[in-house]
C-alpha cells in the first residue's frame, strides 16, 4: 500500500487526493478566468439571441417613429381633410383616410404611441406589485401572508369594471396616466397568487436555507434567489399582459373611460375599423398589423430574456450541437 | 402478431414440465434507445444475460448505466417511445413483441417487480390488504374469491414479517413506515408465486437497519417461491451479501460478469476495480486509500468508437480507442468470468489484488495525518460545543383554538463537542434527530433547552452583528448539491455570495473566487458556468468552495456524499480529507453511512431518537462497540466482500424507529433492542423504568483494573457490553 504525500505525488498543487479534479469537459467557451456577475452574463446571453435583439430593435423603432411622426407626417391626428373621405392610401394620405377625413397614418401613429405606453406601463406596474406582494407573502408567511392575501382576495371579488365605472366620473378629464394606474391596479392579483405559491416552494429549497445560514437579509434573498427563479413565469405574464391590456383598454374606451376621442389608441382604431375590414381594409389593417408586430416584438424580447436568465435554455448557451459539453469527456 | 400469439398458445405454461436446465430468463443482445432532442439515447447497447431458477443475479452500475432500463424492458414497462431490439425469453417464451394485454398476464403472475420507492409503488387510497388481494384476484382466476384473497394477504404480510398482520392488513400505505411499505410491496410481488422477481434498488430509499431487514425478507421470499431474482443496485455491499452472480454495467453494456466471489476477489476490468476501490470499507477504516474515478460516464447519444470507459481509465492506451472491446472470458479466471477490456491479461498478471491493485492503478493515496493531532484532545480549543440541547416541536390539535397536545421530541438532551482540527461523525437512522441538531446549530437561535456554544460564544444573547460574525466561522455543506445551489446563479456569484453578504470589497472577491475554485479542484475557466452544467461531484465541490470562502473554522457537513455515485463520492471524500489537513478545519460530519464516517471521522457519536447513545473515538467505537444499537447499526452495513459477508453474523433489529412524539419510557431503544430480549425480568424492568445515563465506557481488556474507565468513550446503556460485529 502506498502512502505518499498527495500533493507531492501528483506534483500539482490541486488538492484532490491524487486525482485531478475534473469531471468535465473543456469546451473552451468563455475561456476567461475572471468571473463576471450574473447581470453581465445575462446581458451577454441576451445579446447573443438574434430574435430577441430584433424584437428590441423593432419595438424601439415603432416607438421612435410614432413619437417623431408629427415632425414629418403631412397631417396631424386631429386634423380633418374635408376633400377626401374614405380614400385608400395615396401620396398625401399614406394610410388612407376615414369616413370623416381623418388621416389614418397620423391616427395609427398616435394610437400606437398611446397603446404601447398603456400596455407596457400597465404590465410593468402589475408585475412589480405582483412580485413584491407574492414574494413577500410567500417568503415571510404568517401575518404578512394573511394580510396581503386578504387584500388580493378582496380585489379579486370586487368587479374591477364596476369600480372603474364608479370612480370614472371623478377622473373624467384627468390624464390617461391615472387610467394606466387603474388598469395596473386591477391586473396583478392572480399573478401575485401564483407567485406566492411558487415562493412557498422556493422558500423550502436548500439554496434559500443556505443563503439564510450565510446571514443574508430577507430582502437580498428575495431579490437574488426567489425572484430570478420565478422569472420565467413573470416574463410570460408580462408579455401576455401587454397584449391583453391593449385590447382591454378598447373595451373600457367603448364605455367612455380611457382614451377618448379625438385622442385614439390602436384598440379604438381596430374597433372602429373592423366593421369595414373587407370593404375599406386600410382602416383596420394598419392598426391591426402594428398591434400584431408590437405584441410579437414584446414576445421575442420576453423569450430572449427568459432564455438569458434560464441557464438550462439551449439558446443562450452558444454551444454548437457537435460540441455539446456532455458528449466530450476530457482525457484524464 | 399472429405468429407470436400462436407461439404463446403452444407455450401456454411452459417450463415447469420442460427440461430443468433451461434458464428461467434469457436476455440476448438487448438494445433499448429513447428519442431525445440531441438524437437517440442508446440506453442499453447489446446486453445479454441469463438467470436460472433460484439464482440471484446482481446488476451493478452507476446512475445512467442502463441497469434499470434493461429490467423495465423485461417487464414490458418502457414508454412507447422506446425502441427495443434483441430478445427476452422467459422460460423459452419470447416477451418482446407481445401486446400489453398478453404481457399483463405474465406480469404479476410469473414476473414480479419490487420498485425503489415503496411509497409511490402503493396506491395511497386503498388499504395495503386490498392491494395485495387485488394482485391475487387479477391473476387468480375464478377459484379465488374476495375472502380467500384477503386471508392470503394476511398470510403474505405475516410471511414478510409485518407484526400483527391481521390488523395491519386494514392499514393504508401512509400508516406504514418505509420499511414496512417495502415489505408490503414484496408481499405483493410474491403473492402469485412468480418465477422471477426483479428488484430495482429495493433498499436504496431505506435506512441501513431496515435495509438489512428487507434484504432478509427478500431472501425468505426467494426461498418460499424458489424464484430467480434480478437485484439491481448501485451498492456493491448489498450485492456482495446477496447475489450469486454479478453483472457490472457501464454505458449501457455489461463490462464484466462472473460469480460474486470472482468479481470481488479478482476483478479484471479497470472500471470494476475502480468501483471496488472507491467504497470506504467498514472493516478497514482510515488507512484505506479511496479510489476516485475521474470524469463522468459518457453521453449515450453519440458514443465515440472504442472503449466507453477509456477516457476515465488509468490503463488507457491508443489501442483502446480502436474498437469497443467484446465481453470475453478473462484470462486466468473461472470460465464464466468475462470482462470487456483489452488489457485484462495485464491485470491478471499484476501481483496485487482487489483494493490494493485499484489504489495502485488509480494512483490513490492516504491523506497524511495532520500535525494538529499531536496536541492532546483536551488541550485543543472547543470550536463547537452542544450542551444538553433540546428541540421539541409542538403537536397541535383542534380547530380555532389550536391547543398543544404533545411534542415531537426531535432532539432531547444532546451533548457533544468538536475541538479544533477534528472531525466528529454524527450518525443514526433517519428521524433520529441528527438533521434537527445541525439545523439548530446553524440557526444560531436560542434552543428550546440546553445551550450551543460556537467558538467560545454562547448562542443565547447574541446580537445581530455577533451572529453575522459567527456565521463567518461556521459554514455548512448540504446533502444535495443540486438543491443547495441556486440554478440561476453562475459559479462566480455562487462562490462570491457569502463574501458579498459579509461585505467584502469587490476586488477581494474577484481575487478570491478563482483561488477557491482551484482549492477544490475546479478549473477557473469554468467560472461563468451555471451549476446545471456540472456533474454531481463538481457541484458538491462548488458547495465546498463556497463554504470555505470565508475561511471558517468549523464546517458542518450534512450527508455531503450520500447523493453522489460511489466513484464520485471517493473524490469528494479525498478532497475533504485534504482540506482538513491543509486548513486545519473542524468538521461536524452528519451521515447515515457508517463506512464513510469510519473513513473520515476522528470521533463518532451515535444518535437514537434524539439522544446520543454512544460517543467516542472512531477506532474504539467501531472495534469495540458497547451499545446494542451501535452494534446493530454496524452489523447492518454490508461489506463489499462476499467472503466477509458470509462470515459475518447479522444483528437484525425488529420493527422501526418509534415515533419521537411518544418515545418509550426508560431506555428509548429497548423496544428494538436485541440485548433487552436476552435479559432477565428484573434487568428488563430497569431498562423500562430508568433512563440509562451517559457514562464512561469500561475498557475492553478483561484484565483491566476494577473501576477503570475509558477517557473518551461514553455509552448510555445499563448493560453495556462489547460485541465485535465488523
């Protein structure tokens, strides 16, 4: 039986009892030894995702064009061209005109700007409330949990539509930001409940326990461990909320809340144009098309973010099929 | 299809009247593959074996070696997406290609299966008796009525050793303990007197003492039914004690087959040799070099040509990569001993055998004893002291006013200390309170009773800042490295986390993380990977690196190797040994595996139902255990050596751990104690009335002076006596 000094035996400083450490492959991706934090790594993985980048660029472009359109468009959204009613697209009216001579291009741009803002803001507000409430309720438990869930249940049983209708006279004439806040306030409860459930299971996982034994404060644990592990669901929820809010806003506008004429949103445009979709398609197609494009872009960004955050996703990893890390085993 | 039907009709009940030499089960060139995103996974690649009636065949291999898949193929239980080739014949009848209905007639009646997890193998909503009766009714034909089936169920439960079977037959699975459930599953398996029983890791989910019982029951079952048994396990110790023949599987293929004695005494395939050398042995202890097999099993999607073990093999040479070696008779061995290696001849020619050869081959060494040992124990600083620690969980009942009706006495007066530079092994069955003890220590909250002292400070009355300071010196490594690493954080952030929490500056962290990775044997270019990209052993290394980040003085290890495969386990144990010697760490090592404790610990404390029943130096306790529970625990651990196994006498504990909510009076172990049964009535009365205090043990030598006590060996038994069991 040989009994030699281990480090002496292998001539290396690696202390592994005669064995070299390695259980896995060198697949020389990111062969840097300087570690980077998760933030940098996630960003890097996100930027690698072409589809997500495309989504981001498209969304930025849409926003930029809709915001700057008054500078170059020949007509404003609340102007009327009394010489052309219900005309198809032409040189002076790029997207055609409506029955009362409004310029569809100007209206679509105005609507796009409104809808995107409403959709994105509402989704952001609702996910922030949902994640804070859900994670806190699940993580702290006890009275915090009971109190927060009581509020959630209360808001769930109150018909949000009725509430908005009741307070809307008070809000009439005030800015649409208030309207966005209202929408966001009624969109987070179900997500919060789901996130609370996920937190309950995450809280019992050993890595959370390990963080607690390290002395990490609760806020840090929630930020660092709980929320990122629920990110997939949160991102999916955001992408769905963006689309659904844009449509929900239409319903509310119909009843006289939200975006009111002469101001327009994509929702109101689609609603007004869809009745004549076959005879005068330009009233409907441009608004509808832009809605689809923007929701798609949001979805791509969401997918990219999810893959970037999720280490198991293949897309973020930049590994070609033939050099999958599992396939090759390093020679001893 | 019709061809098969015709055949099965002809052979409706074959075998029993046929020639006796025919094998019971014959598997030839079995191939199983599954579709996956990366391509087809060839889980089993040409496996052939036969089982004779009354024979126990052990199939051993690490996780992912295809051992379970091959047995599921025999049962016809693979998912429809699996592609199966080759042939499986049960008493000459081809099973492959039979429809599910036809297979159902064979399953349960002629082939029975015992699964790993006894809880999921039983339906929770039916009583155990009903489920056994169902097995009888389904296959029993018209002559079986509900009442005869029920009576037979009672008989079967009695046969597998469930006390008070007539009563327990009405119990639901959740009312059974793990061991009893597994017995009930075995009762179901033998209900129809099968020809073949396939046991897939039947004892992996169970405690050692219960494992010994279940293996005994399996033996009984085999004697009663005369069936052949295919025993699938990763535990070479279990195979050594139970099997007649062994197949070692690697990467979907048999790499070595032979009788159990041949395989253990003269393995001819480096992989088998490595496996045998990687297990810490209960009967050897510290002097044993553990063999870590480097690397991990290859992916079964696109296997390169050549020997699949090649990349991990110390004997690897270019010729190994030319073609995959066939399973050929090993030179200089018994005729049915086959190995798949082109260099078997050289192994046969080597002058060492078994563990020694493995150590030599894999270049494994014993870690040198550290200088800290030179100071006597009493002189060293107490880094972790636990004094009469009590933790009770209240049991509440009632609706609105939840009053307390009792308490689960998880930990009830535990005292031990860990001194600088030493390892204390804390062992016991699940439910004995060892996890609660370390959670209490790690929580740094005032306990229900007693006191905890960490590095000289009492836990009571600690301020927030004090607690944070103490956490720097007290770190933990959890059992399951997958669960204790946040899957969404890269390695750098994982290792940096404790330092960030303690408020170290960024430059320090950036410098320290690669250092730590090197310390535990990870390459620093892996720094930006996520834990999911590492193997189990590497993940555990990350956990260790993270625990060492703050240069702690005490490391609490909660079963750090029990979730790992044996070959990887050896590497982690060697690393822990190394680190202890180099950094002068003190370990509190919690484990249920006594052989691991024997290998790594200096002192050992044996816990039973929230109390320490024996504590002392590892050598003394293992060589001369004085408490009957320690003796039983030690005797239940299988030794990976068939000869030793046959010679050993096994102490079988009866029953299961009593509920800690209602522990027995007096000595808590008396209900299962093998010694208790042999005592006279007045002696027994003392066990029932008086709780045995923890006292210094008497020396082993019979000629020791009267009143002499061992300085560091305590035992809590009225009638402590030495019984050697290893």
